[in-house]
């Protein structure tokens, strides 16, 4: 159980801690029960959730006991952290369905690392709370003045903070208190936007139970090129293959900026630090080896080795040999051969794929010289793609240098 905090710090996970010397001593002297919360506000986790999942796995590897708290209760309110406006309210049925999906993803990831994780849903104790008793027993320990000093609430005061969201910190703090009482949980971890909520929970445990509890936050990861982390052309980088294909997932990590490779290998893989430091020294074209390894390791963790190998082989085929080779892992759509008889405009063709969200976006891509089909550059938006463009009954569309999409012609 020794060195857990050192591992997190060495790999870039440590941002803030309530009392680092005390937490380090606790982690080295006992088996600590810790928890991290995941609100099921959508049907899938996304790239932003990978940081706490990896951190939980590292702590489990060091001999500690992680709890994954699924926020089936808190999701009914919505966490204002990091948001400029109130979240969309979901139905109970939607939240429960999302909770089942998120639970499967958490169990799959931690299970792949042999991390025995307890999964709980805070709807079990929050849904039936008596509000008057909750205010009397829990609410009296909170200072509104202090709550407003935390960045989450201070930022939202400028755009409007609803009363229902103002309760969120009390509920999350109560989660920590409940897990302290029922599971012996003494550590909460989460993204740095959760700092105020985590501190409030540790403080509540001290006030109500006279107990010692700690909080630890991870940095909110950014990209060196200024793009939002985990953001793709299709939206958030989800872990569900029905929302983002394993190939697109692989490609996102394969195409990260050179400056981010070492940092991302430390955060998003379990490769030894020494090996990562060596990979971090690669320059120019050689750095692509490190990028491919990052993409392969992470895709294997999320989608399995078979999907990772298919995505890697498809990417190599597309980038190194054009349309030749096995491109089966590249996202694809079907097109009836009759549409090619008279030809289909390039703008129309690209707008039907995941490469462009609309015809106007397709036109911009073509006008900027970034579109090609089976290696032939599209010159104008009115270029007609017909049967003569086919290679083995397929059209391999490329947007820019790194994004591909297959159109399979149906006879």
C-alpha cells in the first residue's frame, strides 16, 4: 500500500489535496476505502471520466478499496460544476437507464485491471430523504457565505444559479458522510471542478462524526493545441462503441499533438513510467510510434484487443497504402449503386458521412482543398462522383490528412 500518492503524482494525477502529508501517511499505513462519483446524465461515460477511472485503478493496484458511486439521486438535480447554465432535467426512467449503462462501463474498466470495486447508487439513500430532517441535521452545518467562495458557485452567480442546484453540494457531502458511516470510506477523489464539493464532504464528516476524511482532485486535462480535450467532430469522445466507433476512438488518440504524447501516455495507459519517458523523447516522424502505442493501449482497455488491432490495422492501411489493405474497421455507410449512375455531387456525398455534419461544412472542406475520394482530389463542390471512382466497390473518403470514411456501394 506504500507509494500510492507518489504514483499518482509521478503520472500527473495530483492537483489538490486537503492534507497531503496526512493522506500520504494514511495510504501507507492502512487499506483505505475511497470513492469517486459518476452522475448518469448521459448513456455513456466519455474521455473526461477516464482520469478518475485510471486513478482508481492505480489506487486499487496499491492495495486500496475503490467505490464507484453512480449518482442516480444527484443526477435528478444536476451538478452546476463547470457549467454556465442549468443542466437539462432528465426523467427518472432516463436516469435509471443511464445508470445501468454507466455501471457496466465502470465495472468493465476496473475489472480489466483486476480492481475489485464496489458500485453503489446514491438514489438508495437520497431518493427517500425527508427534506425537513435533512435541512435540520445536515443543512445547518453549511455556511452560505463559504459556499459562495467556491469557484463553482461564484462563476454561476454571474449567469444565474437555481435553488435546486444550490443543494447539490449538500447532497454530495451527505454521500461522503453516508459512505463514511456504512463503508468506512475516508477519501473522496474527483476532477478539480469538484474541489468545493469534496472539501464540504470531508468537513461534514469532521463536524458530524468527529472523523478524519480527505479529498484529492485531479487536473482538468487540456490539449497543447488549445482544442477542448475529448472533443471530436461528432461531439464528445464517448466510450460506448455505438456512439463513437472503436476506429474513431483510436484515431482521436493517434492524432493528439506531439507535445501531449508523454503526458497522455502517463495519464491514459498503465505502461511503466521509464518506458513512457523514453517514448517521450521521440521526435518528428518517430513520435508517431508513441502515438500509435497510446491509441492502441487505450483502445484495448476500452474496446478490447480485437477492436484495437482492427482499428490499428485499418489506420495503417488508410495512411500508408491508400485504399488498399483491410479497411474494415473504418466507419462506413452504404450507397445504392443507382445513385452513382448519373453521379452524386461531392458535397452531397461528404455530407452523408461522419466527416461533415452538413452540406455547408462539406462545401467548406472542398473549397479549402481538403477532400479526396480514393486518392483523387475533389476540385469543386460540383464534382460528380460516379462508378468510375470505385475501387473494389468502395469509395474511401478523406477529409484533411487524417480522417477517413468508407462508402460501400450496394448492388
